[in-house]
């Protein structure tokens, strides 16, 4: 019984780490029991209160399963792997596609991706958890995928010989497409209802998050692909260059931008807003937190038009909502994705693992909800049927949404 209690404590400690005690280690769990007035530790004996015992018994089924495996499984079990999957299962039980556990390898890879350099094929993928379809929303310039003829709008269908790709297993597919530079991977896509497979050679991919140019003598254009790496610094540098070139108005293109770090959206919003807030958060009790994302006085003097589409999500929607509420931005395009919830990312345990957890819903400064609703543009412009938006950068001739954004900007500048 003593062994079982200790096993339950161990399992409870590991799972507790994932349910809110992000920086708590096993030694601190032990100390927690030592410090608890209702608990006593003497040698191999742990005495705890009835309420603490009841909490530990919530995990007794897991302990029973672990005992059964250790005693009866026909091979020596990998206990660490079992606990990793128990952690994944715990987060999966939230039934929230945005809350999950990172293994140590996955957590390290996530930070590598954020830095903007990795070995792979060079695509950005949008996973739709409603349809389970994974769509290519960006093919990086000069990447192996671009050289293989992959295009924006292609559906990622299969990786290797037998992994059919869905939103729920996208990370597994990404892991396969990553690898050693110079090695090949077979990737199958769907375009216009037809399957096609490309053998793509992996190599290092350098990811830029911002591109910019002048569209006219007084209108600048910035395409912001993702809130990652140092996108806020890239954006500020681009904005300053455009203003130096005479931009009185700036079109910010957030189409297909899936979001990322909210603090980067805050830094970008701060360029255009005086003292106020990027957004406010509402937790499960209904408490409104207006302290997390303040903006300061000192905005630039420029007009703003924002481009959005159905793949503009999360931090993109936060930024667009704030700039419309507080900086007189006009939004052009289609209704955005509608991800109005914020995730915290934190390390967990002592082995380099981590987790992502939805902690609050967010609202624009004027109180507009976004989750499962999206942001409705001020000027709606849909693409022609069958057009996936695969235009050249800053293509004002063929891109109808950009054409309209430029018209709106010219009107604002009159």
C-alpha cells in the first residue's frame, strides 16, 4: 500500500504540473507535503489529511494501470513514455485543440521554429480543427517546397507512404518533414481535387516574417506573415523606412496570418496607438483583466488600412480589433477566423517539457468579442470562386482585395 501511495503521489505531482503549477518540480511537491500542516513525513511514511488523500485517490486508477503494466506486460515497459502519454491525455481531456502538452523534443522544436530557422521543406500550414483540413498558406521564398512547385492553397494530404494528414496529427507530419539536410521526403498534396506527390529535399529554411514596399508615392504596404521570431522589430523597421520614403498611409496585410505571440501584437499596436490597451482578458469567473497589454503615448501620424481573410487568427485579430477601436483603422477583406482566446506557454517538470493552455478569452478595447465570431471587415471583398489568393507580393494589378485596400486608403488620405 505504501508503494502505491508513493506512486499515486508521483503521478499526481506530474499531472499537477500540467494543470497549473507550471514551475513546480518534484522536490517542491515533496516540500509542499512537508510544509502542509495537515501532512507529516517520517522516513518512508507519509501522513496526509483526508482531503489531500481524496485528491490523490483521483489518480489511483492511473496507479493501478501502472502496477498492472509493471507486473504483467510481456516486455519491459518504457515508464517515461507512458507518463508522457498520460500528460498528453490529460490535456486532451480538455477537448480544446489549443491546449496541449509538449514533449521535451517538441518544446525545443517549438522555440527553434519561433527563431525563424529550421531544417525542412519551407511551408506554413493552417490547420482547421473543424474540417481537419491542413492547407498551405505560405510557401517560403527560395525554399525546397517552392522549387518543387508547391503553391499556396494546396492541401497537405499525406507525408511519407502512409501518414494521412489531419489537423489532429499535423505535428507528427511536421516532425517527418523535418530532418537532416540533404535527405528526401515524399509529400502528397491535393490541388483542384487532384492528388500529386513531390519528393522534396530537406534543407535549412530561413523565415522572414515581414515584407514591405511603397505602393504609391504616399502609401506604404507591410505584409506581416506571423507573430514570431522578432516580427515586431521587423515590422517597426519596415514602418520607419516607409515613413522615411513619404508614406502618409500604411496598408497592413494580415491575410493568412495565424497569429503567434500577443506581446508582439502589443508592440506593433503601440506604434499606432496612444495610451490605452491592446485588448483585455476575461477568465472563467468573468473577471476582466485590463492590466496585461497596455499601450503608451507616442503614436506615429499615419492612416491605417488592414487586410484580413478567413485565415487571419488570434494575434492578428487582436491587433486588427485594437487598431480599429483606437487608431481609426479600416478593415478590408473577409470575416476573420474567430480565435478569441489566449494561450499561456510554459515549461513543466525538470526534463525540458512544456505545455500550452488556454487561460482566457480576449475582447477588443471597446468590448467586442471575437471567439467563434471573427472580426467583420468594414469593407467586404471576397475573392472570385476558385481563386486561392496566390498572388505575387504587393500585386495591385491582380489582387482584388489589395486593390480595394488601396482605394480605401487613397480616400482616407484625401
